[in-house]
C-alpha cells in the first residue's frame, strides 16, 4: 500500500496556449454528472441535442454532424479515411504542422497525395492551387482554416469555389477556428470538416466535432473498398448517431456531457457575440504586445484572434519566459512547433480563456519576466495600450 | 435564446449492464478537477503514474503500456493495425460479437484473416486451433478473453503456448476481464492486449488501456509499411508516452484523471481482493438466479463473474423486464447482441457495481417484475439464496 500514488490534485492553471484552453466551471461540473448507459434514453436525448447544437455551431443542415470519440486528430483521420480510397488523387495545402499531418494521414489512407506548400505563416489564394488542381484532377482538396502552428487565418470561400468547379470535394480543418471565428459549412460548401473540443469550445480534450455534406455521405456510401478504420467508419457510425441508434462502440458519456454544456454556453452567449469577444480580446492583446515591440508571425489581416503566434524577441530565451509564466504565474502559453521551435510563442485566447482578465494578467506577467531578462522596452506600456482597446469598446457600447 | 436546450442533468442509474458500470464517486470527482496542458509537468507525472499503475493491473513489465485516447474499440484497432501489415496471415477466434469485430478490423488492416468459429457461449481449447495454426502459419492469433456478448471466460495459457510454439504472436481482448479477474500479461506471454475504461475499472468510457510486449514493439518498429492509422501509430505514440514526451496529439486530460483515480482505487483495494469481490458477488447473484430458475448461457466453469449472461425465461418478454428495471428501479442491464438478441440478459457486476447492495436490489426488482408478468416461481427465494452466499463468506471470514 505504501507505494500507492497520490490522488489527482492538479495545480490551477490559466490556459493560454494552443489548447486545451481554460474550461468553464459549468463544463467541469457537467463532466462529473452521473454516468448513464450509452443506449439510455437520457443519453440518446443528449446525443440528439448535441447534434442539433453542433449543426448551429458549424452553421450547417448536414444530417451527419456529430462528435467523433477521440481528440481533434481522430477527427482529422475520420474525415480523411472515410473520403479517401486507395489510389484517389488528393491535394493537401501545407503551410504548417497540421497541413503536413493531413498529408501524412491521407497518404496512409492510400491517397495519391500532391502537396502544395507555402511558407509557414502565409495563407493560400485560389491562384496558388489552380495549376495543381487542373493537373491532378483531385477527388479531394484538404486545407487548414486556422493553422495552430503559425496563427494564420486561411480564407475558405474562394478556394471552395475553385475546388468545386473542378469537381472535387473540400475538406477543412477547423480545430482551432470553430467557436472563435465564423465557420460557415453550408455557405462555403464544405464537404467534410473536423474540430476539437479543447480549443474555442473550452471543453477538455477528447471529442472531435465533425460534419459531412450530403455529397460526402453519398461518396462514402458508394465506396468500392471498406473504410480502413472500423472505429471511424461513418457508414457504421451513421446507424448510431442516426435515427436507428444501433450500438457501434460505447460512446464517451461524460465527455459528451462536457461538450454538451460547452456548446450550450456558446449558443447562450450567441455565436456572433462569441466571435466579437474573441476579436476584442485579440485586439487588446495585440495592442499590448505591439507596445512592447513584439511582432506577429502572420501578416496583418490573416491573424487568428484565438491563436496569437508571435516572435520571441531577440536576445530572449524562449523557455526561460515560458517556465517563468508557468511557475510564477500558473500561465501556460505554447512554444513553437517544427520550424518555429524556440522562435515563436503561441498565445491562445480560446473560448473561456478569451477574456479581459486573462489578457491583462498575461501582459503584466510577460512584462515582469522580460524586464527580469534585461529586455529593452521602448515604452513598456503594454497594459495601458490594452486598456485603451477595452475602453474604446466600452465607450462604443455606451454610445451605441 | 428560447430554443436553448437544458443543462445536463442525468438520472441516477444503477449500472449493471455490459458497461459502462457504476462509477465510484471519487472517479467522477477526479474528472472535474482543473484541466492542465497535455505537456504540463503535472500531466506528465499523471501519465507516468498511470503507466505504472496500468503495468500493475496488467501484471506486466512492458514499457509500452498506456491508455489509447479512445474507447475499447479504439484499443482493439490500435493493437491490430500496429501488428498487422497487408498480406499478413492472421487467425481470429470467433465465438461472439467481439471476436467477429476483431476479424473485421484485421481484414480492414489488410490481414489475410482465417476465422475459427465456435458456438456462442462456448470457449476455445488449444485443440480447436491446432490445425488452422499449422496450416496458415499466422503472424498473429487474436482471441477474446471475456466475450461480453456471451459471458464466456476464455482460458489463455494453453492457447498462448500453442501460438508461441508456432512462432506467432498472441493478441488478447481484455475489455471486460481487466480488473475483474486475473489478467497475467507476462506470465501468459501475451504480445498485445487492450481493455476499456468503462468495465471493471469503473471509469466512464473514453480510454483504452493497452500493452505491447517487447517482441510486439520490435515487430512494429521493423514494419515494411507505415501503420495505416496516424492517430493509433504506436511508433509515434512511443515518443509521447515514452521518455521523450514529444507532442503527438492532445491527450484527453480529464479522462486520464478519471482513469488514474479508478486504477488507484483498485490497487488500494488490492488486485486479489478485487477479484475475490467480483467472484463473491457473482456467486451470490448466481445462487439467487438459480433459485428462481434462470439459467446461464455459458457452461459452468466458463462463466465470467463480471458479466452474467443468462437466458430470458420462456414466456417472458425481454424488453418488458428491462424497461421495468430502468423505469421503476433505475437499474440498467444489457439485452442480447446479434444471435442472442431478445433471448439473453447480460447482468454486469463490474468494478464498483460488483457489490452486495446491487446484487440484492437487482434480485428483488427482478422478482417483482417477473411476478407482475405471471412468471411461475418454483420457490421464489432468490434473495434468501443470495444471502446464504454472503453469510457463508462472512462466516468463513470470522473463522479464518
């Protein structure tokens, strides 16, 4: 008995990294509600409601809208392996870690993958893809809307038109974007899309909201070969998440409770209000960071409000600051991935983390840590500049 | 706003089906603890501890012992797709739903699958497999230790010897057995094994404990083709769950909290005590059922203590009783799957559900519902007979 480990007793963090984000207390409380069976009438109601709310979130009428029983990467794999059969031509847009992962997953699914690359931090225009799509006549084009490794915000509409004019389907990674900025599945004609519970939805990681268009479902139902994954096979999952409610696997009941409450909170706030809140806090953070001379990696106009990827200032050691934030303030931010390792910080303002108190606390903590490292401030007025943004919003509200 | 759904508020159930099982209150409380990042020093400690505890549970020294970020079926898929390459010969033993699923998953992984079948409810002897293994020289033999669809308890040791003498590897489904009866990974020379969090571990569904032997890992590291699933690729997961702790996917933090506490509780009780508790409650339930003339589907000596699959008595409507249990008593038991639909009840005594109060309550409720349906009791003394078992144990304890 003496070698028993201690009970779970985690430190309280302020989660401002690339996800998981801060979790609303209601969501944690929902996670601890009594477990019922996966075919219990109550759970079937929870599934129905969750599907309805996810449709509102994705702004879609797609029947096959549900939560994959795995994390965001399982959602990626679910969309890819259902749509790609061995030998299918696939175009994948790569400008960061997650585009690269998409290409890897599509290749493992037997796809004949052509990668179109852009430098990290940049986004794709339709012109960037025209030639490749004309040359390879793909069945599927895959693109990341919010590249979590770079903070770049990829516009989807123009590319969707190009893709569909070429007779292809469009697959979109919305892991970081969903719930933070508008994601318009029907309006943008997206055929398959996936997200994760732990970003702007502010639920713990473990579920991946996905949606498949009618065209995607028709393609899946008419495959020549079985889907390589039994666990992620949407033709089987359609019977569990569809009207029949036929047992497939044992759904993660309590995770579903958490996601149900997380999405309910967003709809209670109102989707547009929620996007506006993300934008406002991003602007305040950006003003503060700009005041102390910290630059974004993505170009103006393509910066994600919920994922602020900024350059580590010259002469400052990445890990010293991140460890200081964690150990002295309990604040988590993300470091750079891949080509950006050691050079970039990723500051998340996702879901419940996108709030004034987090922005001001983070700026105050960062200033203190930079000062301790001998950083030369031009003005050192990050808080004042951030406050200006909040005051301007507050003033506009009073007038409006 | 008016169309907002209500907050999660599930009914309190007594979960005596094939899983999920009753969840210990400590486990639900752990699920709601503050989320930390997936690379937070605290979470890395949780992972370390969880791996250590899972090794004790599986009774193994296997380095690659961890929890797959998905439900039990994802655990099945993880073990199969890592070990099976296209064209590999695989033998799968099928005597119920989950053996059949294994064959399906192995076929989708490109395996050249030979199925050996036995009637539902029966188990395999080494003799049943000898010819097929000699004829097909498989790379892998897969078998279910506790067939959740039939309640049959499959002995592993003799078959393991046969499999290894033939130069093959052994893959075992321990979804329902782990934590309820002894599972001896090292002693029985099992190469790959998977379980689920929601059976005898009494944690909500969502994680799948797995373990791979050194030989299995060597085989995986020397594959000719990449694992078809990126999400489940153990060669990548080894870097996250291994010493390097390299980011792979965002682990389901709060689910891990729950599993950590669930396994901790079992180790606190002591594994052998935990198995003895399952056996005692099974014997009491069996005595009670026998008293009212209800028969098991599996032969004596091959009945799983945690999953009591019994025949619906002649003239009694399956669903009337199950609905009565749920609606009048809040008790969930399982119906039959596949060939057993409508003919079999599956009464779970798994983990925290394996306790005297559940057994006595269930028998009392069942008697009342059967009586309401005009069932002819020979004696109608299920409670008395169950109590005899408990009294005998209690008496033995006093003497011992």
